[in-house]
C-alpha cells in the first residue's frame, strides 16, 4: 500500500494506490474533479477568490485561507477533490515502476518507449497484476466515456492525435513575432507562419476568463480538466502542444495581443502545475484579434477562443 500526501495547506485525506481491493480508493477524472469543485464552490470562488489562478492550486489555497467564510459544502468538496487529483497525479507518475514486471511479461517485442508499453498494458485487459491494475485504473486509463453531452477527453484525443510518421516544423517564437508585427499593419494581412498550423491536428476549445483577467471562470474548469485528461493519455504521450489564445477586436490591438498571450500562459500554467502535464511539452502564443474566425464581424464573441495544436514529437 502506498500513501500519498495531500498539499500541506489543505485538509488531510488518505490516498491509496494499490493495496487490497476493499481498501482501494478510486479516483475520478481531472475533468470530473474540477467540475465538482466548480459546482460546489463556484459561488465561493466568485465571492472570495476573484482573479485567482487555477494554476499551482491557488484556488485551493485561497479557499483554505478563507475557510471561515467558505460554505461547509465547499470545504468538504475541496478536500475530496484535492485528494482525488493528487491520487491521480501520483498514479500516473508511478505506473512504469508498479507495472515493470507486468511489462516484461506481457509486452515482449513491443516497440521501446513509454507510450508503446502503456498501450500494451492497457490492451492487456486485466491480465496485469493486481497492483499494476490498480495503478492503471487510478491513472484513468481504464475509464469509460461518461456519456455527458458536449466536449469529451476522447474528442480532444481524436482531434490532437497525429498520423503515424507525421512531423511538424513549428517555431512558436516566429509565430509570436509575426503576430506582434501584424498589429501595426492593416487588418486582414496574411500571416505566412500561421498558415503552417492549418494542416496540423488541432482543436478549438471555449475557455472563458474573468473580464480583463487571466483568471479562468469556474464554468470553464471542466474544459481545462478535459484537456489535462487527454494530454495524460498514452495516445498523446511524447507529443508537444501549442496553446494559442485569441480575442475579439474589442479594445486596442496591442493590448488584445498581450492579453491573449497571458491567457494562453495561464492555461499552460494550470495544466503543468495543478494537473502535472509536463511543462516542456507545452508552448504558448497569443495572437490577439489577428486571426478571427469571423473576419466580417471582428467584435463577435465567436472570435474569442483557445486553440490547441499537436506540433510533433518531443525531441
């Protein structure tokens, strides 16, 4: 039995990985965890933690520091959600160690590499040892679709999965430079470097922020959690991803460019800290209002969006 601790500034909770089935504590997806948090604590967050980032568990810290003002329901939910997120993070980090013997027995001849080995173990369909099965389950890789309407982690995986042998040559710094230079040109100018993104595996996600802020609103926590679930899936393991922030044309172009960059960075920070997606696989760029979906109506809300692109294998 392996016990993992919860962040010290949150209520203590017992997290089990492996061990006896009767004492095994199952996890829920990152998306379900933060959806529960948003549902139970949304009002408290809006009232007490306005402007606080989803990254680094800052929301949890804020609610804990103001526990005297937080609703009892939120306090209980916060402890449960934090424990579940930490348990899933822990499980995903120790699969290779806990399943080493299973991999040697079940995955002989499989192409080397963590992603290939994980695919093999998951496909083994409970032929693995009890300890390995528990940790794979807690990592979320035996999960079934929950049937909820709207975006799912499986849709994100499908949108971002690259074809075998596909490669991309994308320079985020060049994209950022081109966007900055375009601010001083007439609207509608062509962005050659950005045209390279059109053929890549990609997904457009609606993630809303507080007004003129980089704080993600609770109603959008689920979208970030779904992205985290997808990026942790072995199918996408070993890939790099570009997060692109867009705004509408309300306000000054240079300010919108800066805001979109900060919001893209905020999503990366949440994914790489709270949800433990490796930071070196995530890149960001803000393009402001320079690449609208609806050029005829640049102020339209449809132009405010986040795009995620698979830009190739980690080198």
